């Protein structure tokens, strides 16, 4: 099948809209017609050579939604015509990770996915005679993509895909960080560092969990009003303090917050988030992805005195079984989704979506494929 795709030929360069060929799905694979995809910081992270698994040429994109076009041999739970969201964290239901309720990190196809390949070690994309790699097992910056059948969530056919594509990453990651990883409790005090799309989803999750005080932290004050619309009770700019922000937050909250979340990917902010939470019971969750080779540090005494430092991926959701439930919650307005979409662009404007993201003027830009 021939179609259009946005190809990243090399790191640090804009995407190029190309005519590509997409091979049919092999055993336990499905081919999806992508209807809409959003642009996430993780895509930019790979483009700027910060990703240790970044390989080129590649078709990026992992926050998309579409319709099953065809299925390969052995696929039993999906069929052509199904409405779906491709998943960068699969759920095979069989590996020891899937069988353990403590994690969502299915490892069934992790090795090949990390190399930009399908489970059999090959690619389904070619362009100008060259093999094009897959990205996070999804590659949603293409009119058609092929993914493993364990990397697909079947959802309500009435779901608005130009909104619910965001459940492929940002909203799920942020909301789940609060409700699954941190397990925010009613009446608790939370601090969220970074008020982009993921940070706003964390705020939303904290509010749904019943937090009584949610403090948004960002150096861009233009984000404060929107953060309050999502549930932040107050917002602060670290640059407005004469002391480290963790000290300021500790003073503001009588000893520190109960839960803190780092949603940027900055190791210095990760430390600040850790040191801003309460002795004895505070929990800090790392949501943002730092650049390759970065290391986190703090004084061991921070942990000896009862604080907990955690990380999360995809909000801890077991993907295949959880995404349909999140879709239902979005469609019933229990959790927000429309409010995250600030811009809509055509496929040939996809590079503009990255410009908007870096400008800090958007939450999520959705590209209609």
C-alpha cells in the first residue's frame, strides 16, 4: 500500500512528507488507517538526539487513533473496521510483567520495539528504496501504520478520534501518575512541576482523587490561568523566589507537600520536586523523560527520613484493558479531553505543530491525517 508519511530522515532536521510503501500485516499484526495524531514532547526528544534509542530514518508519532484496515494471521481480538488507539506500551497478558499487578511494563516485544522494528525483526515501511524504522511500536505520523496486535486498544466506535488520540500518551500518562502511581488521597496537598499537557493531566488526576490543594509550578506565568481551569488551586513561578523552590514550597505547606510530580524531564527539577515533599510520608513521582546520560541526585537523608521517589510510564495503566475505560470516562465528561486540544493542523503542517509546542503557546496540537 502506498500512502503519505512524515519521515524523520535524520536527527535535528524537520520532518519530510514523503510517499511511502506500507507492507501488509504479518502474523499477529494489524494495519491501521490513522485518522488523527497529536505531537508530543517525546517525539521532539527523539528528533533532537536526546533519545538513547533514537534511530533514523524513522516515522515518529505515538499519540494517534484510527481504524483497523486489515489484520494478519492469528489475530483474533481485532478485525477490519474496529476503532482503535495504538499503544507504545503493549499488553500481551502472558509475560511476568503483565501477570504482576504492580506494573504495566509488558516486555513481550520490548527488544525489537526499542530497535525500531516489528517483533520479527523487520520493518513494514519503505521509502525511495530505503527501509524506514518504526517508532515506539506505533508510528502514527503516517496515513497507515502497522503495529503488533498486543499494542492496540479497541475503543468505542463513536469516540471522537481527533480528541481521544491524546489518550495514546499525554492524558493517560499524567492522570495515571496521580491516581495509579502516587495514589493521591482525598485532602492531600500536591505540587506539579511543569504545566504542559502532561502536567495539566496530573493536575486533573489530583483533583479527581480529591486533593485539597494543588500547586502548579512553572516559569511561564502564561500557563497559570489554564492550570487553574484544570484544577490547580494556586500557581507559582520558581524565579519569583529568593531561595530554592523546594524551600519555598516547604514553607508554604507547613513542612512540604504530600505528593509532587516532575513533568518536564529536567533532573534538577526532579531533585527540587523530591525535596519539596513532606518528611515521613511524602511521595515524588518522576513523569518527565530526561535526556540520555542524565543522572538524578539528592542526599540519601531525604529518603532515610521516610520520603519515597518513584517513576511512572504511561501512568501505570495496563494499556489494552485500561484505554477503553478511559475513553468512556472522557466521553462521559468525567475527565477532560477537549480542553487539551488548542490547535488543529493539516498533515502538511506537522512541522508547525512542533514549533507551537516549543513556543509554549499550546497544550496539544492535533494533526488530521
